[in-house]
């Protein structure tokens, strides 16, 4: 199917408005002249845009294409992932956010140096960079590949357009531009998915018919309590395993934590976590309904009659282009929806990568770096990661079936990072030697940390971070050394309150 002029216009409007938001914040306010403004939006954001930005970062184009295809092929069991959202957001709101926000840090990995040592901080930073560099190449390339296979839309034109536009507004406008473009792109994603559901359901006789047909064909799944971990999806793998996935994303991932830290207060940061919960449920519902409507439509109007597409993710685009072919503008709206998912995820990656590189790898070695130079270097880092993303998209094009393995790296790396932060927050006796074991890339099983060692002035076997004999009070029990006054808000929060995430 060929795009019409209206479709191209809607798609172009998305790119123009996204770039305009970046230019606006580059030329307004303090004009991104400080590191604080460029990387943390001057800590002035309210909870609603932060919540929508959190949602947009989570809802990539891979999810827009993959979830409906999952429902189409295997039924609604995946829908139970929504059960994990409640705990997956309450725990970050009451444990992780208070710790990070009250320490007034910029990079989450600063916590690892405060809690363990500098080596662990660098290990965590390098692991995160490895994770995001690979993932952003896949997020950029995979949707463009699917779009090219179905519509004939030029593959590398799509890749270059997304990459360059995203690099432009991220480099010029900083985090504030990223957050507000995320808000705009979230609305585009919701509009695109809603249009497909409404038109598709109307073509097959309404949502009641869609649900009835799905029930008859066994696509509506009940709660599967099978404890077998080798099953594709069960309630336990989705609801319980999903909690850990959510914690790795919303609890310790730099791209998400950076948004919490941009909020004007800790209360606003927590509210953003609460507000994203119903938004996530809505997005999951729309994706699952799209899969059911696609299944019902395929029963009456077989998709791709000349042969099934080679990859399941292309099913969604075949369905959309067939359903919306008589409605000029709507195919362009869905393509804008798809590209919005990519842009929001990639821009978050650029900004967070620039942040951790600047704060964890550059500034510790150049403590006297002036503010103007640090800001310029942060912008150059964002630009550099944007160009690197284009290179990774080219590498992804040569990987073939390994693309799925590259996406899996996101989960494999996110898990150990979550374990490392939990080790620091929940196990006061864990020491740097044990924490380093969590991130050993060649280990298949996380080794037990060495919980006790002889601390300076302490008795043999005494936990490393207990107060030593003769001292009235040691450092906070989840920090291996006292934080500098600049890192802690006044008044300092008691260590027990920080660990629990509660108010002092």
C-alpha cells in the first residue's frame, strides 16, 4: 500500500512539532546553559508531564507492534501482566524514589559509590551503557524494517529521519524538551491505537462480536496457575515476574529515575509514579484490544493473502494498512504513532546516556570543569550517542535473527542492576566485594556476597558498615561512607527512613 499526501503530511507534522519543542526549550528560559537545566530540567517539572514521559519511555514501538501480535497468536494471557503494575510502581514510589531524591544525585550510579565504592559505580555505569546502546539500535531499526516490509516505506530514510530528528531535539532542548515531546508523542500513540480499534471493530460488527468470536476460538484466557516455568505465559510468570521487570524499569533504570529527579519535589515524583499506573493499564488494554480486533478481522478478511508475513510483528502493520486503506490520513496517523514510540524511547536513551557518561565517567576525573564547558560537553555527548544509535541500527540490520537476542539483553542486564541496588538498600552488611560479583558478566549464577569482613577498627566478622567501637554513630547503614553535605538535602534524612522510603 502506498502512502497518500495526507499520510505523509501527518507523519511530517509529528517530526516538525517534535523538533519545534526542542528548539523552543533551546531558545527559552535559561537556554540550557547549565548542566542542571540540560540534564534535570532544573528540577521544576510537575507530576503529570513526568508521568506521561515515564509512560512514553516504557511504551516503545516494539511494544506497539509486539503486544497485539502476541494476543493475536496466543490469546489474552499476556493481559495479566497488568497485575504486576501495582506493586511494580508502589515499591519504587515508596522505596527507591525517596532514596534517590533525598540524596540529590543526578546519576543513579552515584548511589553505588556512596554505598559501596567507585569501582562498583563504574561497573554499574558501563553495564547500563552497554544495555542501552544495544537496545536503542534495535528500537530504531526494528519498526523501520517492519514498516518497509509492509508499506514499501524506504528503510534507511525512516531510520535516518527518526535518528536525526531525535538527536536534534534532545541535544538542543535537554531533558525538558524530551519530557514535553514525550507528552505530545504519548497523545499521538493513544490516538493512533484508538483509531485502529474503532475502525477495525466497526468493520467486523462491533466489539461485542469481536469478544464473542475470540471466546469461541479460545483466544480469551483464564488465570493459568500452572507453576511450570517452561510455559510461555502463566499468571506467576506475568504477575510475579512482571513485578521484577517493572522494578528494573521504574525503580533503578537511569532513564526513568532521571524523570523522578526532575520533579519539583519528592511528593511530585511520587505522584508521577501513581499517575502512570492508570495510564499503563489503558495502554495495555488498547494493545490487547488491538490484537483481538486483528484476530476477528483476520477471520473475515485474511491478512496478507499472498502469504503470511515472515515476522509476527509485521502482522499489525498488515492489519492496519488493510483496515485503514480507505481512510486517508489514518494510516499516516498510525505510522506517526509507531514512530512516536521509537522517538520517545530513543530520546530517553540519549539523555540518560549523556547523563551517566558526564556524571560517572567525566566529572570524577575533571572535578574543576566549569559549568559552561560541562554543559557543552553534555550536549556533545547527547549528539555523539545519537550518531552512535544510527551506527547501531546499521549493525542491527546485519544481525538477522539475533535481533530478538539483543532485545533480551535488556532484561538480562536490567536484572543484575536491580539486584545490585536492592543489595545495597536491603542488606546493610553487604560490602563492595560482594556487590561486584553481581555484575560479573561471565557468571551464570549470582554468587553469594561476602556479607562480613574486618572493617577499619572493627572486630573480625563484624559487618563492614556497623558503627565501630568507640564511635557514637557510624555512617548511614546503607552507605559505606558518609555522603558529602552537597549531596544531601537539609535536614539530613535518618538512614532508617531512607531505607524504608518513608518520611522522617
